[in-house]
C-alpha cells in the first residue's frame, strides 16, 4: 500500500507543478502585449483627399451620413482593384464632390477619432470597415455626366447592400 501512496503523491506533485507552470495560482503572470494606439491626427476637411487617377474630376458624387462617426471612403477602380479616389466625410454633414469619370467600387471606414490613412480611426473595434459590391459608373451619357448620391445610413429597404470587410481588404 505504501508504494501506491507514493505513486499517487508523485502524480499529485507533477500535476500541481504543471498547474502552476501553466498559469495557475501562484504562477507569475505576463502583462498582455498590446500595440500602442496611434495618436489622433488633425481631422481633415470634408472633401476629396486624393485623386490617383490622373484624370480631372467631372462627375457629381454626393454622400450623406449620420452624425456620430466620420467616414473615410475609397473609390476603387472596378477593373484593376487599385485605389482611385479617397474622400473624407465628417459625420452628419452632407458632402458633394466631383470625381473622375470611371467605374468604381466603394469601400469605407468609419469611426470617431481620425488617426490617419494607415489606421483610419484606430485598431480593432475603433474602426468599422465596409464595402459595397455595387459598381458605380460615372460616365457621360447623352451629353450628360452621370453621378451618384449614396447614403451611408443603415436603413430598411435601402438599395445599396454593404458587407463588413477586414482592414487588409480595405
């Protein structure tokens, strides 16, 4: 019986050591490593920030948003997938701009505190990334320039479906 007691005691000691080593009571804890939050940047004025197409802006584009969050939009070339135009919209303030003729898909990031193009409103849940699968064809038709108005306001019966995307897809 003494041998069985020694085996049980040895197993208990090993299990206790594993428990302590794996983070149990009395084990030293490591602080969670978190990336530093990028500092706030100067909030841009609403409007076109960058036109990477090399073409002049001719087509009207209006954007309406709700107050509470700002928006950083990208018009992405529908054929190449390259960023073509970036636009900043201060939440709740309607914006009308002109964009170059072309076919684009819309991606946008939204949040409260602008931190720059690399991390628009901050990491994690501080920035919401979305995209529309619709193609916006800004073109000349019958002598008129076609434009668009988008409302980035969640609503029942809206006509532009959007989906969440990851920061790397933005």
